[in-house]
């Protein structure tokens, strides 16, 4: 006999503060200073923006305590992926 899967409402969630703070910082700084997402010539830097938006998305998803069930989504929206995306963004920005 198989056990029923617990509902999402019965699983406790907790904030993951480091991820949430990273996401909020990217959101606020990007809103106040949108040139953050551009290169030295003032053109949109799509690689940098993609890495920062991935870090922000992963930070918000994990930061509010949501953990996806599917392995692919769990990997893409984890606290570690938030840190990885932020590291990629910093290394990309410092590369030029």
C-alpha cells in the first residue's frame, strides 16, 4: 500500500534569508540604476542580464521558502543556483 503524498499546505516553509536578500538587492539596484545591465558602450549586456535575472528569480523562489518538486526546477531555483548565477554575473562584469 502506498502512502498518500502530503499536500503543499501541510509542509512547513521557512524563509531563506540570504537568497531573499540577494534577490531584493538585485531588484532594487536594477530598478534604481538600470545601467547595471549594460556594457561599457551603453548597450544591453544580455549575458549579464540573464545571469542577474536568474539569480534574482532563484533568490525569490527559494527566499520565500518555496522548493519545487521536479528535480530540474529544484536545481534551477535553489539557493546554490542563486549563488552560482550571481558569481557568473560578477565574473562576467569584471571580465571587461
